[in-house]
C-alpha cells in the first residue's frame, strides 16, 4: 500500500521503513523479484535494497484499484 500511495497517487515521499517478514527461502523471494523486474512492474534498487514500482506497474495498479474497483466495498458481517 505504501508503494501504491507514493507512486500511484503521485506522491514522491521516500519510504522510511517497510519491513515484511516472509516465511520462505530467500531464493524464492529473489526469484519472485526477478520475475517482477522482468515484466517491468518494479525496479530493484540495490543501493538501498528495496523495490520501486515502475510507471508501468503504477498504471496497472491504478487500473486495477481505481478503474476496475467496485464503487463501494461490501459491509463486513461483524465489526471486531
């Protein structure tokens, strides 16, 4: 969502900290990143070790979440 907020909505604020704990081998993550880079959805920034959403990736996110999204979200069955 931070990538969505910063890139899709046009904000250029830097990412301060985004840590995701994944329970899978590092090689699986590297392979997934390579695929995302190959299809031009993200770029890998080796200096700071993070992924950046490309303009193409941002456009796809924009289309999916803004153009194809339902006008309203369904109400939850219960509120915790």
